[in-house]
C-alpha cells in the first residue's frame, strides 16, 4: 500500500481518487470544498485537504509524506503545477493535458531524481501505450487515432457536453494541429480537414484535426504517417468555427463601457452552462486506433476499438473512467516497476515488457474494454 495524493478533485480527479483508494492510502487536494465533500461522501477513507494549487508556489509541505502524486488539474495550470511537483522532488502521473512541451521539464525531473509520466489519459494516454507496445514489435508505417466524448442526447446547436473546463476544450479548438505525413511534420489549423466517419456501434460522426499527437511527434519520429482527429456529431465543427472566426475565442483585451475583458473568458463562461455535463446526462467515449506496418515481412493492420458508456451505479462518466482509470493503471504499474528518472511519455511505458498487458487488464477489470482486430494486408 502506497500513500498517494491526487491534485484536483473534479470529475476525473474524483474517479481516480476513489479508484486508487481500493488499494492505497489516498488524499485528495482541491480548492473546491464541494468537490472534496463529494469524495468523502463516496468513500470516507479518502482524506481531503483544502489547498490553492494555483496560488501557492511551494508544494514541499503539502507533498512531503506521499510516495506518488497524481495530477488532475485543468490544462491552463498544468505545466506550472507539474513544475512545482518536481521541485518538491516527488514522482508524478499527470493527466492535465497542458499546451506546453512536457519534455521542457525533463532536466528538472532528472536533477531531482524523480519521474513524471505525462499525458496519461485516454488519447493521448492509452492510445500512446498501445502504439508504444506495437512499435516495439514491428516497423510501424501508419498510425491514426480517432477519439471523442459525446452526450447520447443531442441538443442544438453544439450537440456536445464537456466533462472538462470549457477553456480547456476551447484550447483544443484554437491550438494549431500537428500531424506527420510522409515523414514531414504538417501544421494545420484545428478543426481543419473535417470529414464524416462511420464508427461501429455509434454511427456517423465528423472527425477534424486537433493537436493530439503531442509527445508522439518527439518519441515516434521514425513513423512516417501519424494523425489524430477529434470526433463530434456532424455540424459541431461548423458552429465552433463561426465562434472562432467571429473573435469569440480572442485572448486580446477589449473594452465595453469602460470595462475591460477578454472575449474568450466571456465565451467560456457562457459555454460552461451550455456544455455542463450533469450527473444525470448519459454520455459515451469512443476511440478507434488504426496501426499499420511491417511485421516479419508481412504487412499488418491492427484496429483497436473502445466504446464506454460510463457506470450508472457509481455515477462515473465514461470520460472519467476511460481517462482516469488509464492514469490509475499507470500509477499502479510504476509503483511496482519504478521507471527511470525524467519526464516520460505513455508510449515509453507501453514499450516496457508487461506494461501494455497490465494496463489493458486493469481497464478491463473496471469494464473499460478494448476490442482488437488483426489483419494481414498482403
């Protein structure tokens, strides 16, 4: 049994704290009293601490007694939070999905002789674990990841609900998307190359470019073709594009009747009400990964499919399960198999012997099941 602290007690942090509490001594930390109360109500063995992670620069006292940190803060504060954790000389599994390059903190992790596993969600996260494993067994030529979290009930105009902060979702829609084509890095606008896809057990969805490859661009630069796209109901990208083109996501301050504000902050506040995923809302997370390459002289294709509808009994959303349980699986794995010091990506863990099977089995035991299809192409 380890002593683990979960930083951030939102929807996903809540799910991770409760999952880890089954085998470990867990403390949840947040500035939101209600979030902490929800965790205590669900499992009284989880200790809680009220703490402002954004405003406090020194985490040494907060983290001193813990063996491992699991970080689940919003993306906009993720990089600085990770930096503070590493300054406190603590190993960490992180799902905060910040826009900065996590490898910029590699020096700090090595200096303090600790590891940090970044991007431990569903995609990036589990998708990286899968690619890391397949890449260790064959010469990969193509990787494609399609992923989305959606409500079952479609409500005009966006047909979308967000388990994350709207500001983090907007960041995905405004950050330039990078992918690799014929060995060259391509940079396109987010929401570009929108196309309709037929997704098994779901139906027709639209897929568009987002910057989801992240660490793979650096760690898998030998793969000539890699692309990640976000899945939404048809029409979503067009409505988001209207907001983007009209300036609603602008970070430039403007003034109206003597009051200064950023349009993006007002938009995020409005969308918070429109996109809020209520506990009673049914939703699902869908993922399709296609990997092609040469294995012992044969051209192979592997397709991984995952569809999760959440757990009605525990009221745990699919996004919290598929994202959070990937992180808790990796947390348990690294507690048993300590990795080298430095900032590491999930694909690095996936390439380690036994890690891929461990994480898949962990997820399956919690009802998150990946279906795998294998094809020989010639």
